[in-house]
């Protein structure tokens, strides 16, 4: 059963954590993080890790901690690439950063004048890119053996063992013309008769902006790739024009960074309360950002004032209240769990969670929820990756970095859009998009990943000719019109054009994200329900008996109805505890079981880049009886 009480512990960082594994650097005039990293042969990420505040900029004479390199291991210098770029008319920082596969912050750091002068056509920008070297595991060994598996290439094997392809073929002449699956390679990473240092690179995919690289494996075809990746053939070829010449083993394909491997659709949602096992006690940790050190000396009055103004603290307390309801429910069900709750003391760039981990024995922990900020939950996942402890990101929609033990519980924004398009395509829909110039991100997403969609032009003032939509309508198929505009005139023109053809065509209105204009009374609800406006959502309203029972219990305990963060705290915590209480490993439950709690669905899928993402997304629509229903 549960240990009595909840562990609520606050730790401060200890300077001894760093020991002597760093050197100090005083920032000189004009220096950037990238230049400093290059000087010390480390990556900017390594510097940010020891100096989280530097992510928002560095000051003259500031002292930075620089990690020392691993002794007796020579890594290649970080492959920095520098080039110049001439700004064209109508370009934005976002479009330039995307085109060059870098972050906007990196662009601004390399070109400090941008913050002062802004972006102007004709400017010459400095573009600096680097590829972060992978983490390494050091193994002293003279010879190694490697059995070739499907998907291996000479390039990937040579990279893994730190030798050239020529050296690999020299040591194994049998593979010069072929690389047969099952063949056992002899690997000597140093031709000298001494024990070499072997550098083992983790098997990850490379990120490039909004895409990552996927290597085509032996036997894969266009059909199998589109099924595996969940992309249409047109979208896959649009990202990789070389596929027009056919699919070849070893090809490096660009695929969306948010992509997960598609899997067989689960026929039903599983009720895990029916299969609870209490044979083994499990331990769950929650890292919640109470930031108690900031308020411990406050008076009652100042705490009251803080609660009125501090939205982040209120969100934390709401999530916490929901989590406590989940813990109470777990007690009623007799789950054999220990729960520990720590204050993660978070800012956007730092957290005390690492200090808690370093100062406590986490070897018996079975899963962790939190911290809240994506960058902080990634730090925790990184610290515990070698222990293979699942770390669940509770609220963030950011894509971020991938770790094999990181579980994104909130569907990514692009995944939500993708679910809507997948639904329309599954209905053999004819898809037309009306996109406002201010919605450029949606336009770029469609152009990149949804090649079959017909985009209707909208003027800068939001106007367009209604016939420009009608000419794309087809009979005997549902015509979905994706509307990405908050301008009243565009909404009226779009919906009127659709309504006028309903006698001859099947039409349905679609939006991809929340639209404030539709909340105002000037857009009649009847106009939207007539067109059965559909939209994707990570949550849904639930008026079932179980949901109402939860609301009543929450209100009785907290004297208020639960908001979205309280429900989220309950849903995620309860779902995680249920998975831990099954008679199988946590990851096996993740792979096997899709579940649904009060407002959220949890249907995790393995990401191509590593780790897992929640694909539990609802497709909802406004019905003519003025209710919101789930599309089937």
C-alpha cells in the first residue's frame, strides 16, 4: 500500500556537483557562445548546460563554466559551418532560420545588429551551424564483433566504431561488394597492437530544423514507407524529390521531426483498472514547480497577493490538486505504489530537479512526471537515460530533443494538425485550404507535409473571390475546407460560399487551431453547425457519469470545480499509476494499451527520433443540435 503521507522535499544545488570537471572563461568583447564553444572544442549545448542563464545572452566580463573534455579521448572538432546569406524581400527571421536549419536565437546571436536594426532586404547575414557531437561511452577493447542487422550501412557502422569505411572493408574484405544481414564483422578501431579507445555512438536520427533524417532499410518500398511513416506518397516525394527515381537501400530521407512510427490501430481503449496487479511495489516521482524558496518568507498577505498574480504558481497548484485526486483514487483501488513529490524550483532555463537526483538514490524509481518546462524535463531525461527510467513531460507541446526514456504526454502542435489531415484523407476527402497571410506557419506546414491540399489565395486585406473555392469542389466526395483566418470578412465569404453549394456538393468546414473570432456573436453559431465545423483537439468535454463523479469529488475536496490543469493533473497522474500497476513493464503497457481518462486520451507511439509521443487526439465537430460530438 502507500507509505503514509506525501514526500515533499526541497533541495539546493551543491557546488560540489561540478567538482573539478570544468574550467572558467571570462567573456571578451564581441564573443559569442558559438565562438567560445569552438575555442574549447565543446558544443554550445555543453556551455548552456552549466550556464543556463547564458541562453538568454552573455555579457562582457561574465564568467562562464566550460566543461573539460574527456581525458585520453580525442573527439573530432565540432563541425561548424559558416556562410553568408543575403536577405531577400518579404523574408522573415523564421523563414531564414528554417531554410538554413538553425534556430532564430542562433541567427540573432551571429548577427547582433538584428536586434537593433531589424531584418532588412539586402542585409548580409552570417549563418553558423553546428552539429552537436553525440554522447560517448568509453570502452577499452582491442577487437569488437558486430553482427549486421537490417538497416545497417557501412557508413553507420564506421561511425559507430570510429573508423573509416576503408578501414572497415580492409578488416572485412568479404563486405567490399555487399553487406549481408547476419554477417559478423571483426572491428579493430586501431590497427596498432595496442588496446584502442572505442567510441560507441548512440543510434539516433539527425535533426535538421523541422525535419530529421531516416535511412531506408533493406527491402523497404514506397508502399511500406508511406505506411510506416504515415505520410502520403505525394508528401514523401515532395520532401524527397530523389524518390521519383525509386526507393533505394541506404537513401537518406527527410521526414517531419514530429513523426512517430505508425502502428496497428487499437480497436478499443483499455480500462486498466480491470487488470491491476499488486505483486510488486512501484515508485513514482512528481517534480512540480512550487518554487517554495521564493515564498517561504512571505507574509500571509503577500502570499495572497502572489496567488492572485502568479499564473504559473496557480497552474502548478491546480495540477497538484488534480494529482492528489488521482493518488486518492489509487488508494481506493489498492495500488501498491509509493509516491514522492519534490519541488522542482523551475525557471525557463533551470531546475533543482537535477540536484534532487544527484543527492538521492533514484535507482528504484519506476517513473517520473515533470518538471513542467520542456528544457528542464529534457535535463532530467538526460540524467536518467542510462538507468532507463521513464520521464514524462506533462504539459509541454514543444518538440525539443529526443531521449529514449522521454515520453511526451501532450501531443505536439504539428501532430494535432496531422491528425486532422489524416482523418480527412481516411474519408477520401478533397481538401481545400483558405489561408490568411498572417497564418504563414500553417501555409508552410501544408506546403511541406500535405502536398495534395489545394491552397486558395487570400489578399493582404483578407479578401478573395468565392468562386476560387467553388472551382475546386468535386462531386461524390466530401469537400473539406480548411479555414485559417480570424478575419470576419474571410470567415463570412468562406462559409457563405460553402453554404451556397450544399445542394450539389458535400462540404464540411475545418479549423486547425483555436479561433477567437468564432467566439464572438457576430459569427452565428448556426453558420458553423450547418457546416458541421470540425477541429482536432488534445482534450474533449466529458459529460459521462464517471466524469461528473470526478467533478463532484473534486469540488467537495477543493471547494471549486476543476479547471483544465486540475483535470490534466488527475488524468496524467492516474494514467501513469495505472500503467505502473500492471503485470508487465511500463513501456510494454505504453506499446500495447491506449487509454482514456476524464478529458484526455493516451495513445503513445515510438518517435523515429527516439522516445515516445502521445497520439491521443480527438477529432470533434459542431453538430446541428448545437452540441460538440466526436467524429468517427
